[in-house]
C-alpha cells in the first residue's frame, strides 16, 4: 500500500491513476477465476488484450476508426475509445452478456428470475406507450425486505472516449460507479420509492471494480 500510494501512483498520468483505481477492490477477481467451463475461459488474444488493458500497454490491434457512423474518430492504441464511445454500439453489445451472467448467478442463488420485463408487466403504473424494460427482475431474495428487485446491470468507464478521466476519477475510487447509478435512477425514477419493485444497479467499471450494490447482491 505504501509503495502504491507514495511511488507508483505519483508516477502515473491522470488516466493511468483512474484506471488503477478502477481495477481496485474486486477488480482483479477475474484473474483468479478457474476455467472450469467454457464461459470462464479466454482465448489467448482476449487474455492478452485484458492483461494489456490492465497494465496500460498498447493493444495488439491494428489502427482503425471508430465503427460508429456518427463518430468515425481514430481509435487509440490503449482501447479507451471503444470502452467509452456511446456512438459505436459496443456499449449496448457488451451489456447483454453481463445481464445473462447476473441472471445465472441469481438463479443459482435460489431466486426466481425474469428477463427483459417491461415496467407495465412488472406492475408499475406507467403509460401504455412506455417501452422501458428491466433486464432482470428477481423475486425470492431476502434483500429490500422481500420486495421484488429490478437488477439493472451496467458497465461504466472512468475515462472519456478521448482517454481523459472523468472528474474525480483519478483521485477517488468508484466515481464512475456513482455516475452509472445516477444514470439508472434518472431512467427509472418510479422505482426509487416503489413498494412493488425496487431498483438495484449492479454496476461494474471497465477495470473490474464492482459497486457496493452489486457486491451486496452477490
């Protein structure tokens, strides 16, 4: 801890410090995962990319522009742009595997799980044209006093698409997680005080750090 705080972090750029904080806490758990089945295994290329992201080393990828039609900016060699760009479609694409993992974990924990449930079907009084969905609705858990839980899984980056850290992310851990939680609360304000369905944001940062709510759910 002394070495990290007095030697390592002061030698880093703001972006590197934000990434190191994003990898703290539970951020290294994936390195201890036993590859006992297919979903716990990584191809050599994916593993190398993951390790290089963790070390802030250039990725073994060719230079190209962002796939987003409204972006088309040049990708950086560290992967910060695709990890943060909301115009590429990658943020939505990576969310579904995370949701499926949470659904599996909760089922293994004995909960009853429904996926992709509209607010209307969950018993929330909203308009007929309201198309908002909850990725995972869980019942049968002892949290939230037994009220069904809307689990919204999200992955957030401590860095902007240009590689600069969000405000405070280079100095305090969990800044991106807090931002992700507030975004979900703005999306589902009805669930903050509902007695029928309670919102729980299972957030994780790109470095692996999990939110307190996600750890509580586990």
